[in-house]
C-alpha cells in the first residue's frame, strides 16, 4: 500500500500484437521519453527482459514517474507520482 499511496495516475500500453515496424516506432518513442530517467533494475527471464526506470530525487528517498518496460513482450506500465525508494527495494527483494 505504501507504493500505491504516492501514485496519482497509471498508464498501461500493450503493443505486443503490433507489426514489426509499429513496434520499432513505439520502441524509439519510449526510449526517447525515458532517456532522462535512471535505469533502476533490470530482470531477465530467458529471452525476455523487464526494465524498470524512474527519476530518483536528490536525497535518494523517492522515485518519481516509475516506468516498467518490456520491449520484447511489448508492454509498458507507467506509474506517475512519487514512490518511496525503501518500498521499491522491499518489493524488488520479494
């Protein structure tokens, strides 16, 4: 619940069924949008890879605009707001 309390908006996009050119265009746009974000963690399962991005504040206590991106699977989840870093760490440990 600590993670959810700081979230103001959630956006989800599934582009797994897009054509190859469509996926490529979406991937380029996502890469441009997250270019100023920090890569927080990356999980690999076989050929699939989930990357988690966010903007960490100066004292490293909060992450803003948390992004989960699976380029291979064609999914993007964005959590807009501030999430405490300690809650993210606990979630990653599970």
